[in-house]
């Protein structure tokens, strides 16, 4: 029983949804346009301001697909109407970030600077304040793409458990380990 799949998706006033005959759902809003191909077995309808997804049977696969596609479509509706935002901070001596257009330059303690060209759907901003860790702010209407870009940036220098140095999300708690203990004699 998919409780997530049964919940209808409320469409904001500025969002338009079209369902093509091949079950491709296109969501258009003030921030952008996204489309997703939905499994042929599921039925997607727009009914009086709500997006409703129904499944043909209670098979295990249909139940799983029901919740999955409902969540994906909900993320698309929220993305084109409000957008998503992720903040990452660089913890470490000499760690710096600067953004020029769609290129993010990172100084992460390696012998060279790292340049990342970001997709046009992702807006980037780098902030550096005195006595605070440098911040990277990423915004997009596509939640999947934003998560993928964040994962790529984080993979360049994951937070390590001893000093906590690395790239982490704002508010993320890193489990710390104690270092070497003195030998007991």
C-alpha cells in the first residue's frame, strides 16, 4: 500500500502540467521547464488543480513505481515553482572558493586549483567572510541535477573524521574520532 503514491500533488497557480500520449509529463513554471517519462503502466491525470497518479494493480512493482513517480513529479512541481538551494562550507586552513559565471574555482590544499564547469541550470555563488568558513551556495530548479553537482563537489575533499577538514553541507554533523591515545605504562 503506497501512502506516498496515493497523495495528490497540489499544483500552484503559475505551474502548467501536460501529459503526452507516451506518458511523458512536462511541468512548466516560472523557474523553468522539466519533463519526466513515467512508466507506461501508471496513469497520470490533471484533475482540478491536482496531479493524480493511479496504478493498475497491487503488484509489488506497481506499488514501488507508484511512490517513486509521485515523488519525482512532486520534486519537479516544487522545483519549477520555488526552486532548490544547497549550501556547502569549506572547512580547512587555506581552503577557498570563488565563482566566475558558471565556473567554480576551489583551492582545497592540493598543489593546484580545481576548476568545475557547472551546468547552465545551476546558479552558483561563493561567499567568504572574515573568521568564517567559505560558503558555496548552489541553486537550481532541478533537484536531481543539484544533488549530483553537490556530490561531485563534495567528492573532491570529503570531510575527514579526525579534524573535520573537507567540504560539508551547512548543518551537517560529522562524526568525529579521537586521535592517537597516549600509551598507558
